[in-house]
């Protein structure tokens, strides 16, 4: 599992490259946390391809590979 917190210096092409590399390497779950937009994306490997689920600031994101791991985005992104 990989969890990444975006910063202003992250570029779209950089994120696309990482997504492709993680998918190719077989990383089962990849979370991208976006504090600026108060949202997250979870990519979960299914038959060698990532399926993406988007979470907004009122959601709780849970891990498919680490049972019991969940993060309340409202608390995480609280100012």
C-alpha cells in the first residue's frame, strides 16, 4: 500500500507516471490525499488494473488491504 499527500509542487504528469508505475509493480492499493481540495482517491488493483474511488471531505476512507485502517477525512482535513 502506498499513501501520498499532494503538495503544490506535484504535477499531473508526475501523478500519472506514479499511478502507472505502481499499477505495473502490482501495488494493491494507492491512496492520493489532496488537502487543498479536501478529497482523496483510492486506487485498488483488480485483475492487474486500478479501479478508482473518490472520497470527499465528509467521507471515511477504508483500506481494502489493511483491515481496520480507516481515516476520517473531515478530521484529517480540518483547519
